[in-house]
């Protein structure tokens, strides 16, 4: 084969191969092919004494794939490494080059920012070499995450029973725990409001004799009500023409937030669907990627897309609806390597592709499409009105607005948060006195800051410069899967384990597991990727700070005592306690390892009925369950006697060889000679 193109995803390889001529064979690496080993000091796969030299190994189960890729590469004239267009994709390309032994002159790095025929054919000609600065940035991130993740996780497992800890994960958990403690410590403060109800609107009390008013008790509210009449004088009418501007196209974090709020999709689900839309969908006459690459910090869009979309808006909605590209605010941590998330063609409307998408794919594509279309439409125009009323020196206010030109709301209204509150035209009133139907008092209590949702946590992490948008979905999944948080009414509530883990980490690692240090580390990683900082120096600065704290924690952090059940061990008389293992909690003797008694679960007790006599030691054979719940039959004298069988013994012995007869496939056979 003349040319080999290596991408990450099998789905993407099928799409791209349809675009390229017969001289190209497109294959998939199926993601990463190698990672840090779990050998060496602390099992890190990193030589701490030799400038953090990494030891890479082929990922378990990937040897066959690597051998097949090696054969193809050796037989090819040229190799195009076309993994994803980000740092992760860059290091995957580098791993492929190194592991497959691809010579420098035999390869090129290719980036497909969208999977469409024109872009693929253009990109294959605009090749370059692997960006080693990006590789260093990604490699340093992996080494840091391995050191912190492995060492802190093992510490937490040993000291608290927690499952894991991590550079960004533990800071995200701390945000959730800190918010929960703010809520628990919050003392509500009572306050009251007074509203006047009119036929077509309501007005709220906000001033007395020109000064802001605060009502702290029902008594104060009643005193005010006693001074009010039902007649209100219109004191002032203020009207202003205002513009409502469309938001820019999505980037990864804002897509995850909008998808959570509008579609009720978890961040992990959003990214999985977006990946499919990017890699390619089979339409009636073509296979094509429907959106641009979905891992991006940028909201920039190409001039070609801007031009095509403006023409589409002009043709579909009229000249007055054509707007301009919104660039958004550039964050100092923003990576502007590629565009924001947009449809690959504005002419590929959601309705036109709906028959070829699942319901969830359609919903997400429509959200992305409409956001991109709206971003290039004209501002909406509203007439905002504020009316002030006077009643015995008390001032009431009502506000509302009227949409005078829908602009981008022509397409985006179903995703817009705010709605216009329409007021009557007070200028048409014959008198400046209006009469309220009723004046009401309402009791309220101040509320603490709300618990984080997926959307608000992602927004907070991004605003603090912690982690990268592409990692947020994984971080949130880890917190939930490891029982550090639970979700109640779509909000994160830390579990007891989550709070204990955070407290222990803060007791010793507060200088490292905090917002400021983690954000600073992200900046360092960005600087490495941009050749502004030396990666080895950054690693040394981190480890010189981290290692002594870890040594202190291992030595002095108090280990959480197991919870006693109040029962006594039947074998040694010690206390039975609740322990945590790989498959969950179990009850065992507190004198372990001297006493290895483990209490049987109810399921095990239910099956521990004698079915035969053990042919080895003559004790009872009983039914047992594996950790996954499958029934087998074993000696009650285990572990001294290891007799076990998957088949139920009948209690009889074989007349030929003397071994047990068992029930197998509706027959009674000898387990040894099978007669």
C-alpha cells in the first residue's frame, strides 16, 4: 500500500477512507496504544531519580493492534498520522511514531478539524511534523497526573478507605464540599416584600421617601400596609431601546453547560454524542462529519463559514437578519488552536439530517446548529419600560419589555432563558392614578449559594482556570462513580466519604490541592506546550514540594478506624468490624491478619447447605457464590481444603473410580471419568 493514514477512531477511518483516492488506506489506532508502565518506584512508570524519564509500555490488549499497524507501516511508502487536533492527539501521534519505528522522512502529521471531503482532501496536502512542544506539554501533564493520582489515591485508600484522589479531581471535590459546608453553616435571615396587584401587572415596593427600604418583620410589613391606600399615582415612565446580542458559537465547556441545562444530558453523554457527530454520519448519499472538532477552548469560526452562513440568513430570513461574528472574551488560559464548535455546513439543517440520527443525536446537533446560526444573526431589539408609582411617600416599581425586532431570537427563542414581560401602555391612560386590586405582604428568607449542578461546576472550573474542558466529563464521572458525591435534584451533594477525603487532603496537602496552585500548574503546562517553560524544571519544582508532604502524611496521617458492628468473632472472640474491599463492604475480624474470619453475607448463608461429603477431607460440600453471584460447590473446610466444582454433587460416588457423581447437562455423570 502506497500511503497509510492512521486516525484514532474506527468510525472516523471509514468516513475518511471514502474521501481519499485508492492510493490511501485509512486505519485506526483505536485510541492510545501505550501508556506509562506501573513498575518502578511507587509503581509510577517514571524514573524519579533520572529527570522523570517515563517508561512507556503497550497498553494491555493492544499488542495485536500494534503488530498489525507495524506490518502496514513497514510495507507503506508514506505514513500520515492524523490523530485528533489537540495535545492528546499530538502525543498519540508521537507514541505511534516511536512504537512503530516510523523514520522521520517517512511520515507527516495531518490535522482534520472537520470530517468533510473538501477539508480532508485539503488537509492531507497541508501536512507538517509532530509538534514536540505540544508532546512535552501532554507528557508532563500525564506524569504529574500519574504521580499525584497514584500516590494520593493509595494514601487515601490506606488512610480513609476512599478510592482515588487527583490533581484536578480533588480540587473539584473540594469546591463541592466547601459549598456544602457554606450551606450547612448558613443562617437564614427573614425579610418581607410588599406587592400591589393590578389588573394587568404587579408592582413591588422598593423605596420610602427616596431611600431603599428593607422590611425585616411582619410587624413592619403590617405598619406599612396600614399607611397605604389602593390608589397609586404614576410618578415616572422610563422607556429605553435596548439590544439583545446573540452568544458566540459553542466551545467545549459552554456546550456541556447548555446541553445539561437545555437537554438534561450529562457531560459524558454530550461528549460521546458530539464525538459521533464529528467522526461521521451516514446520510442518504454521503458519509460526513456534521460538526467541527468538539474539544476546543476557542469560539473563532472560519471566514468561509461566516460568509456561507450570512448568505443563508439573507436568503432564508432577509437582509435585516444578517449579523456579525461574535468572538467572545478571550480567557488567558484559552487554547486557540482551532475553531469553535459549529456545523460543517449551514445548509445541512437539523430537519434535513433528522432521519439519519438518533433522537439524542438530533437534539444535540440541533442545539449546535441553531447556536452557530444565531451567532451570525442580527441583535434582537426590545423596548424596556420601567414605571414608578407613588403611594403615601412609598415608591413601587414594575418593569417589562416589548420585543420590537426578533433578530437572532427568530431561531434561538426556544433556548433563550429570559422571557419578555409585557406591560400595558401607561401613556394611553386617561388618568395618572391607577387602583390596585389588592396589596399583599410576602415572607421570605435569605438562601445560601446553591449546590453545584454539572453545568455550574463546569462553569466554575473553567472560570478558575482549573483543568481543561475536555477533562471535565471524566472528572465528574469519577466523583460520582467513586461515591464522593451523589446527585439530588440534579445537584451535587458530597457523601461522608467525599467530605472525609477532602478534610484529610486539606490537613496535609492544602498547599497543593487548592484552586490557586492547580490553576498555576495549568498555566505551567500551557507554557511548556508553547516552549515558554522547561518541562523538567516544572516537574522538579512540583516534586520537591510534593514529596516531603507525602512522606509526612504517610507517617503521621491518622488512619480511619473501621466501624465496629457490635458483634463478636466466633473464631477468636475479637470484635467484628466493617471493612472495604474491591467488591464493596464486608464484615471481618478486627484482629486481621492474625484472625482471617470473614462473616458470610446473607446470600452466602442462604446457599451454605450441605449437598454432599467432600471426597478429599470428608467435610461438608456446600453451595457458595462467587463475588459476581454465580453458584459453585465447594468444601466447607476451605481454605485448608480446596475442593470445588461448578456442578452440583448428587451425594453418590462413581462405581468405576470412586469420585463424586454430579448433575451435568441434565445427566448424572462422574466428575472425573465422565461416565
